[in-house]
């Protein structure tokens, strides 16, 4: 996850920081922010989301607005997915890429209107993304604004998320389909999205409103959840984390995310490089690996073929909380990426056998 246990002086604090301290959360450094790793423990927080409902502070995420006559043209230029012709309220997942196909960031694009887009980017990449977006904006008739300091954000996730948002917060949300959103009064956006593999909602709003929502949800008994279980939850359902499964060196094609790259679009940054990768193949691919033992593979551990030759490395690994299996995602030589291929992982001084499996280790439970 890239989480640091020692806080750095330059780290920012979200609008909910005081709430976390009051709840005696374990705080860590992540993406340039002081964030809660856990409150009562990663496993119980994880299972609260899988079985009931959990609450996350995700105010560290970045928000950028694109407005103006050429807003859609600009988004189409920087974004791998295709937003053209979609109705207002539709949300898209995809990537921004460099000319060589490497990933600038993965993000959500909210289409608020024909000339109005809301982009949600990763906390650790805000400064880098913003500089790149500004550079790409030259020549477009748009108003590009970095609104990351204005918005706070919470995520309410789990099978009871809909009832919780409606009954505790008084926000009508049942009509929202997966990956759609609506705007409420006072710069409030609510969307049926999340990063856990469960049904859920994300609410973007000014800091005061986010604090009020947090207090109401905690008072109603909703379990506060930290970055620890946010990572275990997203990992179990095969969702990538920038810096692990995507990076400047790992393209969407290598990561198995070509479904979010629309090559029928005539133009977007990185299109030619990604199309070449798609048609000619890539040297490395992201795969899932399940070990035959209880050992835990970690980020950076070496992956070996059956002959003991190094063929890749682990990007994320855990002993899963939901399924009680030792699994990982790994970037490996494409020759060894086929399902069922025997592979091994070097864990400290021992080698543990396993095989290639699907990257999603747990079934998603989205409400379509």
C-alpha cells in the first residue's frame, strides 16, 4: 500500500482528522496525508463491510472540475474510456496515460452535464496529475479547476449501505444505479460507487457537511474503517491500486484493464502505444496467484517459474480475510500468465508453490 508507520511533518490532514484522533485510530502516512489505518482492527472492519456496513474517510482523494464548451472534447483527449453520448449522471472508470502507454493515474469521471465533468484522482498523485492536466489543457476552451481542498469525501460501503444512507443521513439514493450520481443542494454529490466490491455510496461535499454526516453515521453505530481494510477489501475483488498494479511503467493493457481503453475513439493520449501493446502483446502481464500454503506473499517478493527462474514480482499479497487463502497479484513474464500455470513465490528464504488464478479472489456484490 505504500503506507508509512511514521508520520511526516509535511503530511496534510483531512477535514475529519480530529474525529479519527478522538476515536483513537492508528494514524499513518499515506499519499501525503495523515490517515487512519485502523480503529478496532483490520479484520473486524473488513468483515463489517462484507456483512453489514462500514464508513471510510476518503477526503484525501483529489477532485478536478472541467467545464466549458470543449469540456467533453478535453476529457476524451486525456481519458482512455469513452464519455461521448452518455447522459448526465453517468460515471466512468478509466486511466490517463502518457504517450508511451504508461499510466499517469486511474480515476473516475463523473459526467455532470454536456459541459460539466467532475474528475476524482488518487491522493498521492494530485500534484502530478494537476500539472499534467494543465499541460494537456492548452488549446482547449475549458475552465479547469483543482477543487481538492474544497471537497471532503466519505464512503459508506456494505450490503446495508443503501438503508444506512437513506435512514441515517436522510438522502434518497435507492434510485441510483451502479456508477451513477446526482447533485444535491449545496455542492453535494452522491454516487453509487466504491472501492470494496460491495454495494455502497460515496458523498462529496464541503467540509462542514462531511463532518455532520460522519457524526450521524458514527452515532448510529456504523463501523468506522481505515486504510488497512480498504486495501484488503479492494484486493480481494481484484481492484488495482496505483503504485502497485498500475504505474508509469505498468500500462492498462499490462494490468488487464483493456476493457476501459476504448480504441474506437479516434484520439486520446497514449492511444497508439496502447493499441500496439494490445495487438502485438506485452512482455509482462498482471495475474493472480494462489499459494498452496498459508504463507503470505508481500509487495516486491520474487515470483519464480517451476524451474526456479525469476519471472516476475508480487504487486499486492495477503492471506485473505473473507476466503482464508494466501493469494497475490503479480506482474509476470507473459509466457507464464495463463490460468493454471504453476508458479512459486520466494518468501524470505523459502519458496512456496502455487498457480495462476483469476485476479478477483472474492465475488463482487454490486447492485446493478
